[in-house]
C-alpha cells in the first residue's frame, strides 16, 4: 500500500496522532511523514481536522432538513451551475447529484424550523431552474460518518482476562 | 419443624479432589478482582478483542434463533460447519482435514485443549509446557491426571524454546509438547526454522504436538506459519483453533480441534459424554464467519497492526524494553530496569495510575520481569494508558524514560 494511503488511514483513525506516532505506525521516518502530510494538505487531499461531534447529545441543538430538488439542467453546464448557486449558501451542508426521481439532494442546517422554511421559500424555490422541492425534516440521526450516534448499553468487557 | 442450622465446614478439604485442592488459583484472578474494584480503570489487561463480533456474523446467529434452529447438533459439530472449517484449512494452510473424522467443533479453544490432554495422557504421563504460557495449559494437564513439565523461554530467544531445554525436559513418560504461536502472553511468533526444529524434536522423540494456533490469523508482517506446513508431522499433530480471537467471537465459545482420526475420535468420545455438542447458534454464526468473514478479519488485523507498532515503540521509549510482536495482540515489555518485580510493578501501577496490566508471573516463572499489555483496546485508551505509565515512570524512575520515539524501522525501511 502506498505511504500516502497508510498515513491517511492513520489520520482517519485519529486525526490527533503526532507525525512521530504515525511514522511508527506506517514504518516510515518522521520527516517523510511530516512532508507527506504537508503535501496532502497543500494539494487538498486532506481538507481539515474537525472534531466529530454527536449532534444528538450536544447542548446547542440544530434542525436539519434533507431537500429533494428537481431542476432544469442548463445547456453547456448540466447541473453544475445550479448546484453552485445552491451550495454557496453557508447554511447548506451538502449537495449531491443523484439518480432517480429527483436531481439534487441538499442537506441544510438551521437553528429553527423557521430558518429552514425561509431558506426553501426565499432562496431555493425561487431559483429560476428549480422545478420543485420536497423537504424532509431530519428526526433522528442514528449513524453518521461510520459512527453510531445513539446511545446503547456499553459493551461489558471484564477488565482483566487470560 | 424448624430444620437445624448446619454450619458449613469450609476448612475440610477432604471432600474436594486432591488434585483440584492442590491447584493454585489463577494469578490473573487476583488482578481481575483488584482491577474490577478500581473505578475508572484503564485496562491493558484484557485477553479478548475490543471489537464486537462483525455484524454479518451476529446477524446469522440472530436469524438462526428466529428460525428456531435451537436443537442439538451432531456431536462433532454441524456437518456444514465442519466442511467450511475443512475448506478454510485448505484455503489458508493448504492442508486437508476430512470433515468426517478429523475435525471436532468444541466449546472454545479451551475445551479442545482439555480434551487433548484427557484423550492422550495416562496417569503420570508428562506434557512439556513452554514457560511463560497461557494460564490453562499446566492446570488442565494436571487435571487430566498428567504432569506439567515447564521449560524456560526468554526474551533473548524471542520466547521460543531452545532445543537443549526441550531435550532436557524429556523423560520416558513424556507424551505431549504444547506450543502456542503467535503466543499469549508474549506476542512471540515462529520462523520456518523454529517450526522445523520443533517438528524435528517431536518426530524424533515420538511425541504428540498440541499446537494452539488460535492467534494465527492475527499475524503481522509475514503470514503466520502453521505446524500443518510439516506434512510428516500430521499423524502426531493436534491442531487447536477457534473463532474467539480473529473473528472477535469470545462470548460465543466456539473452537476447532483437528488431528489424526484416532485422537479426534477419542476426543469426540469425551466431548459427547461431557458436552454433547457446541451451541447450535454459535455454529451457524461460525459458518457465516468462515464463508464471508475474511474482510472483517482483515479490517481488525490492520487495526491491531497499527496499534502494535504504536504501543511497542512507546514502551521502548519509556525504557520498558520490548520487541515489536508479529502476532496476537499482546506486548510483553520488560520492567527490569525499574528494579520492581512484575507483581509489584503491576500493583503499584494499578494503585497509583489506575492502569491495569497483568504481571508476567501469572503465566509462569519465566514471566518474571515482564508485564503483559494487550493492545486489543482502542488507540485512545492505549494512548491514555501510555501517558499514565509515563507519569508513573517519570515520578519513580526518571532515568529510564526518553522523550523521543525510537525509530526501529530506520534501517529496514519498507519499500511499499
């Protein structure tokens, strides 16, 4: 496996690992690891290091909504232009082009349901190429980014076993 | 009428079988009690995976339960499972065990071990056991009426027995040699030369080799070597394996014994009277594990692989010398430079820092001067434990701790 992949795998496991620790884990020397991480940051392979927060348990609750958007693609740009007009809004978390009954899946977050309603009414539906929208408020997140978010009984492992 | 209250007589051991009464309690038990009563303990003392059983395996077990597959199975284990086990050995080790007669499904690897001793040892016959080793080997040999002859291994020899020690342990009553590589507690593995040497000793001395290979799928850097790679050994080899470690199925209690027909038949006879059969649900789950579990085993193996380099390097940095193990999920660092005994070190670490490790002496006298640390624990917890151990050492033995990580790979830098 190329060094780059090994380093990324280590960082995906735990972004707080020091270059020295990663060096030990991937069998390379520390300088090489530092340079490789720096290069990947510059090239946009590594986008950042954010804490993975459980939205179900944090104090400041947010409202999230999944919006199915049907759009009229444009000659020469396809869906890219209209996607851009949507994803540039800071409240938009994700925009995906999908196959099936609609075109864009937009995930947005706001403080209140009113915020989201306003976004749909005042910003999204009025875009000239948007044909229709269907909003689904998110009720509960069970799992996100590979991590289960809901609380379940902790696995019991005896602390010392042969 | 009120029944008379009869005081239980605990002093009298006369009604307890003498062998059982004489057995010392497991050294691990004491640490278990201490650790269990330490709130907020960070444990490197656990001898089982930190992963839950892969979901597709558990799901197969749940489905079996829903379908009411809750009956006894064949004594030897479900034919479908034995076929899958046979196919697994053929795929991984290129050796053939006949599902009808050369395989037995047991309650964990431990039952297979117990059965091999009981099926092979006559009263007074001896089993050679490597020291340090898994806590059950010697007691089970004794309970089977045999004697356990321990031979020393040391860090200098990579915890692999030397020929001279093997020869010295031989007597006219020697029947069995028990080996376990990748090893619990040391993490030691065998080279092809080691395997050939041990096989040669077993063949020349006309012994039976009981090889506990439960950790073999958790081999790093090189593919683990099974004693099945020596075809001449076949009639003198009892192979023990199981689902607990590599498939993270400890609680399901399911193991495998493979060997020559007469020995497996004898083991099956005992198993049939004392156990009847392993759990049907566990067996169905195990079929799924063997059919479709390879990716999940590999995912967990890679996690252990990253952690083992991390933990071993940090122990070396802290002055607790240890080699980087190539199998299982244990490191066995030396604590000699602290001047403490294994027990003292483990006790103080638990009291001062709430970190649980197992003193090497729980696995035999040769474990003195070492502690067993399991890296079947999340990287976060390992890191926290290392921080506490560093705090403990800097406070008490600052001269042995170093700031920077050693780079054991500088010379043999990998060209991946």
